[in-house]
């Protein structure tokens, strides 16, 4: 088994055998820092895609089992959000490689053990200088958010696979 090096506890061993579904069909991330808890926004460019993502995937995530990982590398960072859904009988993994931004740094600084995940529609206005966000009421509480180094990321099976997949998609 080549994936054994990523196993760090008995629960992770089961991750090798489970079904993983990958999701990268979102634009990126947004951050809202002026609430009681910082808000992490998954940004979509299509209302139907956003609603389908919530209704068929995210609403079935138990809040206390959602894991979010940020892995910084040079001027970019890898974003990985994953959760095993017993209802859907799969582990869904949302991943994206993004540029470091001041908003990301502010989120990292403001995060103190809990955040909120929401979905938002990114609306491009005809006047290209202006854009709009429509933030939906759907939300999940995030308590397992980590900012990892490259070597720490290799210790989590799903995160390591996500990074491999992100790098492979760049090469294609």
C-alpha cells in the first residue's frame, strides 16, 4: 500500500478505503471578518450550481466533522475543505489553489477556534469595475481549521491527495 505513509491514526486508515468525491467547481474564497465569528465564503458564479452544491452535498456535513486546511507556499495557498458524510456515503473534498491576499491574512489572524462557512454568488456587473456578492443564509460552523506547512499537510491523507491532485491539474 503506497498510501500507508499518510496514515497517522486508526481512523485515518479507513480513509484509504472510502469513496472520495472531488469538487473544484467554485470560483474561490471570500472572507467576511466583521461578524462575531469570521466567515469563510465559497464563491460561485451560478445560482443553480450554488443551490445544488448546498442541497446535494454541504447540508449533509455534520458541523463538528468539517475540516478546513490552508497550506501556504510562496505567493499562493492551497485550500482544502473536506468532510465524510455518512448520509451520502462518501467524503467530499473541496479544493482550490489560490493567490495569497490581504483578506486571507486577515482571516488567518482573526481565526480563534471557530468560523462560519457560507456560500455566496459572485455577480459580475456590466461595469467591470464593480462586482457584487449575494451571501446566502446557508451556513455551517467550522471548528477544525488549520494552517499547515507542507510537511504537516503530508501527514493528513486527504490533504496530501488534494495537493497532489491540484498540482497534477496544473501540469495538464
